């Protein structure tokens, strides 16, 4: 069991991930700039209970690396990224960003959170699909951590 880094509110991080998922979904569907999506979500009342810094890092990170993330997911998905359900696509991109660019977050936390938000917002069996894809990606990206 990993000890929790000092000062990190895990519940606030979970809320930040949920809000980031909703913001990513809005970004994917609207074609708006990420800046306008971030501004829109930042002004909503329950953002104060989320980890705002983490929320913004997730969104700006996905935006900056979306091609690289989609490329990393490609070997593990059964269709073009654009054809994946929009919620599941947002979850996969978010988790792929965390796996590749947030080594401070244990891969199990990333996968568990991805499964939970997919159960909450995605299609009936979407969480099984997300779990399968992320397990394979984590083995490739976080191989040493996964074996350890």
C-alpha cells in the first residue's frame, strides 16, 4: 500500500477527475477551445470542492497530448478512437494522460477511478471495456510498477 503524499486530498482529486471527465466530454462534443471549457467549469459552484489545480492539469494535459494519447491507446482498442462512445473516449484519454504523465499517481488508482466514473456516466458495460484497455496500456506504460 502506497502512503499518501502529504497534502493531497484524495476525495478532492476524485471530484477533480469527475469534473475533468465532464469537461473533456463537453470539449469533445462542442469543438470549443479547452480554455473556454475550463473557464465554464471553473465558474460552476462545486468546483471549490475539487482539486482545481489537478483538474486543470488533466484537461490541459489531454489537450496538449491528445494525438500521443490516442496513438498509445490504438493497439488496445478494437475500433478507431473517434468511434468509441464519447464518455468512454474521454475516460480513456484522461487515464492515458495520467498513466503516461503523472507517475506520482499509482496506476491502480488511475484504473479504479476510470472504472468508477465509467460506471457512473458511461454505457452499461463500458467499464469492462475501459478496464481491459487500461490494464493493457498500464502494463506497457507502467510495466515496472505493475510487476512490483
